C-alpha cells in the first residue's frame, strides 16, 4: 500500500491528508481561514500566509495522527506547487520539502487544478473498491473526460485522457488539454463580489445559492458574455458583475445592502432572507441562473464536440445546488455520466493533492529540493 501525505496551502485553507493508493482517505484535515478574511470580503494574501505559518504544523500532525501513522510510515509527501497565492504556496511547499529532506522521503509537486480533478477520481475509485467488496456495481469512469474546474480562483475546462506508461507495470499518466478558461473573473469570484456588493458577506457562493431559491430567475435578463469567435469554451464573468452593480444603483438597492452589511458587522441574528427585498432575491436568482447556464452550456458543448465519455465538475462552485441540478438533468438527456465530488472534497483540501500524486509516485515522477512555488502554474497543454 502506498501512503502519501498531501499538503495544500494555495489560498485560504491550510490542509493536510493521508491517502492510500490514490483511493482511500485515511485522514483529511482542513483548517479554514474563512472567518479571518470574512470582514474584508475576500482573501487578504498577507494574512493568509501568516495564518498558514501558524496552522501548518498542527494540521500535518493531526492528519498523521488521524491516519494512525508515524511520519516514518509515509511513502511520499505531495504538495501543491501552484497556481495560487505565492506567499501561501511557499509555506506548504517549504514545509513539505523540509519534511521530505528530514525523513528521506520523496517529494511530489502537484498542480492545484489537477488536485480538483482528482477529487472526483478519488471518490470514484473509493466507490469502486466498496462495490467490489459488496459485489454491487459502481459506475466506472471512462475516458476521455471533459472537466470543468470552477472555484473562487479558477474557471477552466480540460480534456483529460488516461494512458498506461509503456513497460512500467501498473504505472499510468493523465494527459490534460486546456480547452478554455475565464478571460477575467472566475465564477466563484463573481459570486463573492456580488455578495460583497449586496452586503451578504464572504464567501458569497453558499449564501447566494440559498437566497436565490426564494427569487424569480426570470426577473432580470442579463446579456450573455461576448466571447471572441473561435473560442467557444472560454468564459467571462466580469460583465454580469458590472450589470449587477448597475441594477443595484438604478433600482435603489444600495441602502438595503448597506443595512445588511451593518447588521452582519453588528452580528445581529436576523436571517439574511428577511433582510432582502423581493427585488434583491430576484436579482440573485437571475444572476445565479445566468452564471450556471453559461457554465453548463459551454461545458456540455465541449463534451459533445470531444465525445466525452464522462463529465466532471469540481472546485468550490461545484457545491452549487442549481449547477448540480442542471448538469445532472442535461447529462442524463445526453446519456453521459456526470461526476461531482462530495461537498467536503469540492472545496480546497489536501486529499485531492495526495490522490493526484499517486500516479506520479507509480511513475517515479519525483521533484528534487529545488522545487519552487509557481503562482501561475499551468496545467496541461
Ligand atoms: O475551491 P475553493 O474552496 O477555493 C478556490 O480555489 O477558490 O472555492 C471557493 C469558491 C468561493 O468563491 C465560494 O463563493 C464558491 O467557491 N462557492 C460556491 C458555493 N460554495 C462555495 N459558489 C456557488 N455556490 C455554492 N454553493
Ligand atoms: Zn481550489
């Protein structure tokens, strides 16, 4: 059994996990900094790096304790190399390299986006193993896969293939091709900015997801983002964010937004829904539907064009209830299976980093101690 310790610190979660054979989560510890950044309405990079420094040691220790393993039992240490905030990445990377050097273990650098894709593969393999044990059936994943990674920092579409490595026994490699990505804001960033504007707090995704259920998604018609011809899989969300700003001003919704922000700051307990006019709820529902439809349409166009055998949706925004519903319905119509990670594995975590490192371990793709953080690390070609 190959036991890999994963370390993730690319943004505002300090996380460590131990995963066996890329398929069994032995521990998965996440220390979130959401409360620390909430009052700023977004992640403050300098505060994030300091918090990672404080949390990294206890988080790694807890991950090993929960897995009931000593450091010496680990086979490798995997760490997020990028993309992300450079100061935050450096904390995890330096810790991982130091541990690897002190213990004489190999270190494996992992792309954060590859991690999000592996959150899905990890759980599919987990289900497959349980199915073998219980003699039930679990849907096997067939390739190629079209994957949407959609979070606060990223919105990107990938085509993923899996190929065995010749003459290397069980070793295999994933090939990633970037089909398209956001030209400006990430989808989660748009959620967070709209929530800040409307006095709903941070992070914006979960609260808008909830409030949008009480609004009319047909109330406001937003124009679809204009993307250059020939780039059908690119995204753009800054236009809709600006359209929401204009609506708030034009419809006199600013005063109620400021009132909500003040009440939250004063930590008054009134449920947010009671502080939102129907016009605001309608605006949120329309915003959400436009974003989700855009994500779904472009992803499914890519799935059709590339004859994908499965669709993955991963990253923080993959927790969105409307997004899951629309993807599930549309993929059922096409007869293509769609996979989402469970909610804890949708947002940033280290189990996905340890899982992504497993094929690299089998292929002996180890880094040396010169491994450096790369804030703009690219995945695939
Ligand atoms: O993957 P993640 O934890 O961190 C990044 O790599 O960015 O994603 C966080 C993002 C935030 O922008 C948050 O607002 C969004 O995911 N998010 C959601 C939902 N839950 C989290 N967006 C829409 N609906 C949700 N239910
Ligand atoms: Zn992420």
